[in-house]
C-alpha cells in the first residue's frame, strides 16, 4: 500500500442478491480489473462502471440496481464519512434510542423486543446522522471515495470494498511502549501493555447473548435480525476503537498474530460483535497504524497459547480459561498469557 492508495474496508453483500451481481457483470456494468488486494489472493475483482451510492445501513445502489450490503460494518470514521456524503440515507425511526436501549445495563429482552418492533413498524426516516458511530471515531477521520469502490468475488461469495482516505488525529504521548494483541472469541481482545500487564477488551453483551438463545424458540424477523446485527456491531466497536486510540497515542510498535482469516471469518461472520473484533484485527488496526507511521509486527502464532510468557521454552497446560505453567507458582489467564507472549516476541523482533 502506498500513501496514494485508498484505505479499503470490506463488507459483505447478501447471498440473495448474487444473481443481480452476475447480471451486472454480464451487462458490462461491473468490469473485471487486474487489482490485487492484500489478503484476497485469488479473488476476482470488479470495478463498477455506474455511479455508486449508499441509502441506508443495508442498502447500496450500483446505477439503478439495489443491493443489500452491511454498510454499518465499518470503523466509525468510515461509517460517518459514508453518511456525511449520502443525502438520501434512511434509518429506522428512533435508532439512537434503540441503541441506548440495546446497551442499557440490565435491560430485559422483552423490553428491547418491544422497542425494536415499535421502531420497525414506523417507516424509515431520512437521517444522515451517524448515530451508531463512536463519538471520537477511534482518533481517525475519513473521506469516502465512492469512485474507487470495488466489488470482490471470492470462493463463490461477493463482497463490497468501500474506499476511503484515512487520517489519524491523535496526539502522541511522549512515552511509548510495545503492545501485544491476542484476538479471541470472548472476550474480543486481550492487549498486553507492558511486561506483566494485560487487559481484556470487549466484555460479553448480556442482551445479545439472550436474544441469540431465544432466537431458536422466539425468532426475530429477518429485518429485526439485520438491525440487531448493526446494533451488536456498533456496540462491539466502542471498546475496540478505545483500544485503537490508545495505541495510536502510546504504541512504538504493535504485535499481532498472523491469522488464517478465512477460517476465522467462517466462524465469526454470523456474530456481529466478533465480526467487529475480526475486522479491527484484519483491517482497522493495520491501516490506522500505517497512516500514523507506527510499526506493526506480525508474530508467528505457534505456541503463543501453550508456552509460558515468563518461561518461553516451557509448555504448560490450557484448561478452559486458565493456563498452568510447570515453573510458575500461580495459574494464569489463558488469553493474558497469549497476549504477553505476542508482546514478548514483538519486543525481541523490535530490538533487532
Ligand atoms: Zn511460567
């Protein structure tokens, strides 16, 4: 990536619209281009030859063709940039209230379901305010570049790559350190800040867990599911963007694991909070660090969970959430040990 390349964030297009996409290719409105995108090795990439516009959290328009897309599944700066540039953006009436209700501590599922149903019973309203974005956008700002949109076909699925000019607005702290990041399903992330200090980022969301459990017996409608996913993604974004801002301010170098993202996407995409964590790990963090001039070090994941960060040549035993090293006197949290291992490996690589 050079400084003139746009920053791209990839979101999903809906399976039911695949025939429309094939029709756009057949009619020449999507033209195949020889562009290779990082992390998308064998994908086929298309450029729209028609205007690209966005009209809601789930609505993309290519010329006159309406496509369902996860427009909300972006970092806050990019999401806000899309809304700012879209004069005809429609959102559920009362989405801000719905989000506050979704994130209220101890909200019960019945109350939330009633709010959701009432909101969706009313027509969508014209509203370009990015209610679901975090207030400080993780220290980033973005300008949307709809003319640089790409459509990706990979492994039988279609994706939307929206393009942005991304900038970082964070004051650098005079003292910086090495960070290590471990990505998990739950909690979303564990970040090691210094030798021996690791913190979990992204606690469980009780209401979302409850709605998922209830979904088997009391299914939400497809439209309700779409709105809940957008709310879950927005809620997951808050601690992730807080962590990003912190790194942009204080990190000398950040270590993350080299991951098989294709395998992770298969397990994570149906779960909005986890999807936000994976998107953060795969694209928001690397791109923001690049724009801020902070080095990213990709660590070999071998034994990051099984080896002790204090005694790296010794393997311990992982039992559920705990890690038991044969030489340490106390048990460790499995994810904290992994994040501290990633940090220690990054420190060694950074010294070279
Ligand atoms: Zn140990």
